C-alpha cells in the first residue's frame, strides 16, 4: 500500500464518518446500516467462497444462529449486550466448527448440498421447537443496545457502531489474507492437490476460513437483532443466501472491497427500484446468471475488461 | 399401521424416483450440479394444473403439459445448459441457482403464490384392503411411475440410441471415436431428465399442494438421493428414492412428522462420513 | 490415402503440435515413435477430429477433413483405437462391439462382422455377455481393436496398442495388425515401444516436441545410430 492509496483510504473513511451529517435522511441511514450488516455477512462468506473456493450456501444460518442466541439470551436471562454479542459470535463459531468438521472433508457438490441441508434443518428446528424459539411468531421486544449506560436509540449511533465493526473486520480480513494463512487459502483455491503436496493442511485451513466467516456472521446477527428489535425464522430462508451470493459475485469474490461494494449496491438498488418490487427476485436471478457469465470477477472487472480491449486495439492497430 | 405407512412411502418414493432419475442423468452425463432441476418438477405441476382446467380432462392436460416440458427442456439445453458442460462446479451451481430463482419467482408472479392442487379424475372413494386405505390417485401415481421407469429402462437397455446414451455416460471420448453425436445425446439426456421430473410434478400435484417453492425442497431431496446412491448410478438412485420415501413415511409415522424432511439429510451425512463414494458408487470413479 | 500437412494444435492451452506433416499410402503400415509428450497421441486426435487444428491441412482420399466432426470422420472411413483402450466398462462385450458399428445401418452385416470378430479374436469367445470392465488386460485390448474394426474403416489409427500388456500379448496384437493390413486395411500406429513399431511397420516418423525430426523406411531407421541410442536404448 503506497502513500497515495493510503490517502485515498483515509479520505474515504473520513467521508464515511461525516456521512450522517451530510445526508440527513433517516431512511437512507437505515439502508446504510443494513448495507453495513450485509457487508459483514458477505465479507465472511467471501472467506470460504472467494479464498478457499468452496461454495457454502448456509451462511444465513450462522447469521440466524447469532441473532437467535442474542434474542434468547435476552428473553430468558436478560444478560447485557456485550455478553450477548460475544456469546452470539462464540456459539455460532462452535456450531460451525462442528459442522465444518463433518462437511469440509468433502469438496464440490457434496459440500454444497450439505450446506443447503444445514440451512434447511436449522430453519425447521427454529420453526418447530416452539417452546424454545417461539416458532413462526419470532422473538420481539429485543431492546436497543446499551453499553455501560449509553443507550443506542438513534440511527446515527447504530451507523457508527456498524461502521467501526465493518472497518475493524475488514482490517482483520486484510491482514489475514495478506499473511501466511491467506497465501495458504489461495493455494488451496487454485490447486488443492498441489497445496496438499507442499504440506498445507487443507482441512485445517478450510475450516479456519469457514469458522471465521461464521463467527463474523454470528456477530452481525447479534447486532441485527438489537437494531431491528425483532427476529423470526425468516432469517434462515434460502432467499437470503441468494441475496448474499448476488452481492458477493457482483462485488467480486476473492477481493477485500468487492463484498463491500456488492453489499452496498444491492442494498440500495432494490429500494430505489421499488416499482418493480415483485420482480425483484427474478431480476436477482437474472443478474446472478449474467454476472457469472459475463463478469465472473465482479462489476469491478468491467474496468479491466474495457482496458484489456483497449490494449488489444492498440496492439492490433 | 406399518403396511399403510409402507405403501404411502412407496407412493412418495415414486415421485422421488422420477425426480432423482432425471437428476442422476443430468449430473452423471453433463457433470452439471443442477439446482434448477426442482423447477422442472414445479413447472410440470403448474402446467398440468392449468391444462387440466383448460381441457377439463386430467389425462389430456397432463400430456399437453409434458409436451410443453419437453419444449422448455430442449430450449433451455440448447441455450444455456449446453454451455455449462464441464464448467467448474462453482459456476454451474451459481448459474443454476440463478435459473431456479428466476423460474420460481416468474411462476409466483404468473400463477400467484396461493397453494392449490391439480384436480384429479378419480372417484373420491378409496380402495380398502383389510385395514389399509389407499386413494385412487395414489395408485395411479405409483403405477404410472413404474411404467415411466420401465420405458426408460427399456430405452436405455435395448435401443441403439439408449446404448449410445450409456456409452456417452460411461466414456465420452470413446463415444466420440465411434461416431456418436454426443451433442445430440446431451440434448436428449437433459430433455429426458427434465421431462421425467416434470411428470413427477404433474402426478404428485394431485395429492400434494403445488406452490412455486416446491421445486427447492424437491431438488434438495434429489441431491441427497443422488449422492447417497453414488452419483453415476441410475438404478441405485431409483432404489434409494423408494427407500427414502419409505423411511420418511415410517419416520413421520413413528418418530415425528415435522422432521420428516430431515431424514434424507441425516442419511446423506452418514453416507458421506462412512462411504463417501455412495452406496452404489465405485471407489475412484 | 492420408495426407497431413503442416498441422499445429493447441491442447489444454499449450502448443502440443508445432508442425507435423506425414503421408500414408493405401495398404501401408506407418508408425509414429517419439518420447512421452512428443505429440504422438495428439496427432491421432487431430486426424480423428477430437482436437481442432490451429493451422494446417488434413486430407483423406483427396478430400479435406479438417473441419469435419468426429462422427463424419468415422463415416469417411477412419477409425481410431485410443490409448488406454477406453472401453465402456459397464457394457457387455457384445454391446461394445455393436456400438463400434454405431454409424452403420445394416444390422445383418453388423451381426456377420461381430461373428467374424470372434473368429479373429478367439480370446473373446464365450465372453459376449461379460462386461468389458471384467475382462483381463489382453482381452480388453483385443476388444478395443475389434471395436475399432466394427465401423468398417479403411484407415485404422492405433494409439499405444502395447500399453500395459505382457510381451506375448504384445506380439499377438501386432500379428493381428499385420493380418489386418494383409486384408487390405491401412494402418497408422503410435508406439512408445519403438522396437516393435519399427519391426511391424513399413515406414516410420519420429516426432519430438511437436515436430517431425526424422522419417524413412522402418528397416533403415532401425539401423540409424540416433534412433538406436535414443529410442531403442542400445
């Protein structure tokens, strides 16, 4: 990272800090907060999909587990935010360790199917164990966050909380990806057998990426529960998987900023295309198909593709 | 009780068998992880529903719906699925998920989300043997599925095209070298697989509620069956499909009906842990 | 009969063939030898249309066949017996043979040819209903050759027929190949086993790194000092 791009990042962060004063629009602020929560989710999913190269379709389950851990802890034990928040991450991570331990031995289609099944089973459990989870009714009345007496009762306060969490998470991911661990991940993605042959423990590194992603999703779920004050089994729906995949693919998998771009664009875009509201999901389907076919490395790659074409022209002329 | 559950299970298993056969063919032949396979099941059910109402006759409605399924299958193979052959699994999965979402929601917009069933042509009076109680549509579904599987077996086993189909399935390059037009075989395979799934929809829609999301649940089961059987085993998939139908039926009768959808995945997890190549699969294949 | 002119082929993103030219006259046995990865198999695949050409020309009986599909090339009279046999393991011996005759329509003459196959390869007799996967290595190679014959070809391409076989079985297969020539077939064979290739064939091309480096009468090449050192290990 040279000085020039450092300055770019600092200006960007300053802009994000000033944003609430600039827009002065509660609804837009709400969308940005949701965009931030999606950023956390997609960045976590990116670890296993973008860096390990295994397609996981159960990411919303970890989000849901985090949200339900928080909701249930509050409902049953009235424990404070910080404890609930951390436990949401930890319990989600523990469950994902167990699940990853069984499923990450297999690659490809079998892994994909296991993850869909896991999401489906979690949905069934939350729906049917009414005594424990309150079933379809969901859990309502979760209060706002309260840290040591400070009450998060404005959108702006949530905005800054999410902003800090996103920046911190992205920084950690950036450090991870550019460390020995990240190099091992990419080696596994590019050629698993080769990675094995040079002594990389594929199972261990895949698991680490998977569990890290789940941990982040669990934390995001906790924040979401506090922010929306209500959670329901709908958090475990496959349509959320789809949304996350569209964000990840269009943003650009295997990059640090791709998930951020994808999450923000595809949180804002549907809201401003309200008139097509019932066509939202079919359009997402088409975007996914076209995105994979034409921009396999995300919308960012448009620039690359264009500049490549320009170069080709130069060469030929 | 036991016999009743067993028979119910075999009826459900007939549907699973039809869906899973198509899935195995597409998976084994074209190596496509087809998440959109369940949507053909769903579309088969909705077209049958509409055409049965239009012609006021189940059989004509069903046959016309199957013709539409065939046309859709040929079109989608030529336009999209053909490009996915040998693509990596991440690409095919994501694209077929896109197709699945698209079709599911289009049907939801066109037909609406409210659940319905296909009007069935039989008298309401069930057949009663001893203390077993079977409705006529269930009997019809069971035997129609057997006939479809029988015809498919005859086609694959004894016709020249069927043998070419098996040859391409087992070794594509050798098929090319003896002059088999494998592009034709791919289109044929996809069409058969998709249409048989559509037929399952047109049949089971008489006894189950049809709704736009039915394909997603079905494709999960189909995957579980195909991987449990061992990916390339057509007959294994049929066997497992009937077995799963029976296990689900017995499980929901004796254990819990809310969790009947979980059995498939428990079996799948056990298979992947202890025999990852599948029950009928070959090591290293 | 077959004329290959300056063909270049890219295979799996690397240049497999740079510049190959060869010619085979009717009734000849021509062999291609060379070390592993020299481009021998790719040459055969290019002729039978499995891999496309980057440049160059292939003519069969004075007709261009560059752009034909594998199916049309089989119909034109070329049959390719691939490396590693490539049988259909779960199909029976009989079915493998029937499929070899896929492009033919007349089922009577096909049945007659299948009967003749069992005379030509007695080791397959009585195994008609067995699956190909259950056969021994020698039986599988015999079946692969028999299957290639079923399309009634004028030109036969053999890719490593000796691979994985015991010396006695190798001898058998090459005797059969000579027998086929005596019956009027033209043969192009690719072999790692240069010794037997040179002894069986009339002419030989030596290929290295996708190019023809040497060609001539086999009986002369067998005396060539270079060939002796590099390919015959003497």
